[in-house]
C-alpha cells in the first residue's frame, strides 16, 4: 500500500508542477506580449513625435530658406545686370560707320551697304549685253518657253550670277511703253516696264545705262527707265535726268571696303549722237567720246573709295581686236586711278590684258542678247580683305536664246582663243588673268 501511496503522491506532485509551469509560461508570454506592445506603442509614439518635430523643422527651414533664396536670386540678377553693363570686347571699328549711319547722304550719293557671303572677300560678277524687248528673238523665245528665267540661263550660270555679292550687266534698252523710235536708226529696242523684274530673278545688283540704246524711244523712254528702276530699288549708273545725275557713280560698302562703279559711253562717235549725252538740265547718258569729264570723275572717286571700277561702252561692233579709241582711253583711264576696266558693246569677245597694273576686259560680248551662237563670258572679280584683286573669266555660250557656262574642251577652246588674241594678259586653265 505504501508503494501505492507514494506513487499517488508522486503523481499529484507531477500534476502540481505542470500547473505551476503552465502558469509561469503564461506569465512569461503575457509579460513578453505586454512588453512588446509597450515597446511598439513607444516606437509609434516616438515616430509621431519625430514626424511632428520634422515637419516643424522643415517648416522652419522653409521659412529660413525662402528669404535666403530670394536674396540669392537677387544677387544673381544683379550679377547678370553687371555683366550686361560691362562693355563688350572692342571690335575693329568700321571706317565707314559714320557714313553708313547717314541715310540721307547714302541715298543722295547712291551708296549701298551690301552683305557678303564671306567676310574675307567680295565677289563681283560682270556680264555684257542683255535685251528684254519682246519683239526680238531672246525675249520672244523666253515667253514661248513659259517665261521663267531658267529658260534663258543654265542652272550653273544662274548660280554664279545669283551668288555673286555684286552682279552688274549692261542694260541695252529702255523700259517703256511710250515714245517713238529714233528716226533712221537701224535697231531700236524697248521693253515692258514689268519685265525689269527679270533683273531680280537674275540676281542683278546694278545696271549700266551708258550705251547707245537707252534713248531708243526718245527722252520719255529714258525717263521711264529711271522711274522703273528706282521704283524697284535697282541701282543704275551711266545716265540721268541731268548731267549731275548721269556722271554720278554707284558705290557699295561691303566688308568695310568701299567700291565705286563709274559708267560711260563713247559710242556714236560724233557730236550729234542718236543717244544724247545729259546736259545741265536735260536727260541723257554719261558720254566719254571726249574723255576729260570721265577722267575727272575717276580722280574724285579715287580719293573717296578703296576700289574704282570703270564700266565702259566702247569699241567696234563684231571686231575681235580693239580699236585706237579703246587703246588710248584705256591708258588714260588707268592713269586717272581706275583699279579695273570692263568694256561692252562690240557684241563679241575681245582681248584681255593689262595697262600697267590695271586689268582690262575689253569686251564681255553678248550675254543674252540675240539668237546667234556666240562665245561669251561671265567675269568674276574677287576683292580680298587685304585689298588684293583677282580677275577670272568664265567662258560661256549664247545659243538658241539660251546662255550656259562651258566646261571641258569647249572651255579650253575659249580660253585658248582669248589668249591667242591678247598681247598683255594670259588666262590660266581656270580662266584667272595674269600679265603675259
């Protein structure tokens, strides 16, 4: 029994220990949960406090930063203003700045400001006789072909014409729908005033009216030409409403270089020409059969310009060699101060060369004038920033009322021909002129 009693006691003790262990375990778990909950609440509360404090700090920072940022922006704006007010680095002052700013004088003296494709050089181009009379072949054919200037000139030559900084042609006719033909004159020309727009299409910058056809339909035809050209803003030279206007050159200022162009005609070599010279109060051309007035104007231009160009109507029609009047006047014009002499009128190419150091293109030939198949050219004159001047002859062909540049064998043929008839100048294979 004792055995039995001891075994029961041991069982009771085991049950008692189990209950006590359960209570201890419960207490431990409860305390752990309680502590964990307390810790969580503490962390949460700390987080809320931290967030509130952070918000307050951020607000304070914004309040502090805003005026500081405003001050910084003001400081930057002031710095920008100071930098703006600082003078720019000194640039080379234009010699013609005062003149360019004097619009009234620019207009009065026929001076034009020109932009150039390059700041290192000025490219000028010169072409011979053109004709817009619809009663003659070239213009009639152009109108039949649709009227676009591309039907008169090849794309390549048009590009050269248009890309030149200054392009000049001989305008061998008046713009008018009035007047009567000059009596007993073999050929008389006139073009509709609206056809002057073709000059712009061609890229022309200045025209010469010093020729023997600018007065073909009487005084009114010349006056209408002047009005037409002035209305479209096209500079002209070599004719005017009186002698003062007729002798006045056209000048261009480009790359701080002042270029003067004078134009005169010696054709109709007599004292009573069909195309009269301008008088003190009468319209006409600038005549130079007596060359003295032209020489005086060249001397004046020499004092006031960097480059002086004389574009002259002279020579004998359809003669490849120059005549005595061309030879003698070329010498006088060069000695008076011209930098280059360019001629028109003979309707064909003539020699190229020099009088002293002055290049002379004696005849440009027909450029776009009739239906004949003729050699012609476009002459380019390059004026470097340092003052050097180069002349290039670009051979071309007028044929079937269409003018195009030549290349290959045909180009070499024309250059060879010009070299064969020239005694003071020679063209290289690209057409650049040098003394022979």
